C-alpha cells in the first residue's frame, strides 16, 4: 500500500493580520492624521470667509468650519476603505 504525504499549510497561513493589511491600515491612519492636521493649521492661520449683502450686512465664518465638514466626509471614506478587514 502506497502513502502520499499531505501538503502542509504555508508557514504564514495562520498568522493574522497579514502584513499587507497592516500596511493599508498604516497609510489610512496617516491620511486621516494629515487631513485633521490640515484642519488644525487652517483654524490657526487660515482666513475667514466674509460675505456682504447689498444692504450692507456682513457675516464672517472661519474657513476651518467648512474645511472640517469636508474633512469629516474624507475621514469617513478613508476609514471605510482603508481600515476594513480582509474579506475571505
């Protein structure tokens, strides 16, 4: 009777999370950090958005308010795609 050896699993098959996943998570975390550092720098040094009406009314909004709304959505997208787990 002949026997055939079974193939063993690759040495890194049981290791979770994989290094590729960690690299993707690192880049996503770096991107989110840069997004919010940009908001911080704009809040400190950025200009205000000034609007004037024909009647002479004037309103001022810090540009960081608008930028933070956009940064929220950018963070949401980056986190959703960059920090998700591997689907098997």
